[in-house]
């Protein structure tokens, strides 16, 4: 995975503060580290999963400060459908007065609302060594395409943790790389 020299290093609280100040929509590049959810057994052979604690690192171009419902309706219009999509309340998250930020229902974990525009790179590591995605697939639940949007090319939405737990390793905005000290 390509790493760039950071122009600045901040902590997760400073990331939350900066993202809370975003006005309007903005395109950024984000690098995220998340633990991969794996089933205990192989889907077909039922052999135990040999992996625990696999980390996924992804680098994506995302838009922050945008509206999910509006994005889906714009996509519906492009595909010749009516702009009648209504987003349902999230099962585990609540919106804040800042369009970039959501919290869990308890209000003690903050998330960034991001529309994925393009995924550049993804890698998986287990015990410090890279693992091929194909080796992990039999232990993962197959990913389902969203059906409620009513479009061929669904709007992809991510909500990485940003504070106090943080899965954002860095962001690139306005030509500057900001590393988040995890």
C-alpha cells in the first residue's frame, strides 16, 4: 500500500474536531484500517478458520458532508428512476447536527459519514504478513448488494470510527496528508 509522508500528525479527537467543522461537501482520500469479520468455519468444508485478527487496509476517494438520501436519489435520476428514495433511520447510529458526523446510540463513539467514490487499494494482513483476499473469502459472509436503493449501481456508504476508537489512519485533503496517531 502506498504511504505518503504526512504534512501533519493529529490524534483522533483532533480528527473529530476538524471533521465537525466541514461545511458543505468535500472530496478527500482516506486510508482506513478495520478488522475483518470472519466466520468461525469455512462456508463449504466447515473447517475451523485459521485466521483471527485479520486487518484490512483500504485507500479510497470519498465525499464527506454529503447526504445519503440525496446521493441515492441523484443516482436513481441518472438511471431513469423516480427520485423517491427515503433513507430509513440507521439501526445502530444517530445523526448529529454535523452532516459529516454520526454517533452510536449510546453517544460514546463517533463515526464519519462517507460516500465512497472510488476504491484505490485494499490489502489484508494477518500476523504482520499479507494475506490474499481469496484465502479469506470462504470464511466471510458473501457481501450483498443493497436492494433498497432501487438502482443498478448502488451508492456505497461507509462510516469508519473516528473517536475515541479510530479506524482512519490518514486523510489527504487540499494537497496535504494528515496522519492520525492511533
